[in-house]
């Protein structure tokens, strides 16, 4: 299943498979994600924040 992800405040959108790794897919699609450590999970700049209204869609 494919979902559309919108990055704010940069207003970029992309389609992502639901079982994929979000950061890896965003980097592969060359979207402007802040990742000071290159996406290795060491600097905390690439966190994802989900708005409360969308929480019921999470596993």
C-alpha cells in the first residue's frame, strides 16, 4: 500500500510504501530532509512529528 507523505514546512510530497523506512526513502528521492549525521540516527535532526489528528493511523 502506498501513502502520500508531506514534509512541512518545505511543502514537499512523495508517495511511500507503508512497509518502507521513511528516512531512507526520503533521502533516496532526494527530498530536503535535515540530516546532519547523514541519517545514521546520531544527531536527532531527522525526527518525524505526527500531528495528533493522524495518531489513530499509526500501528
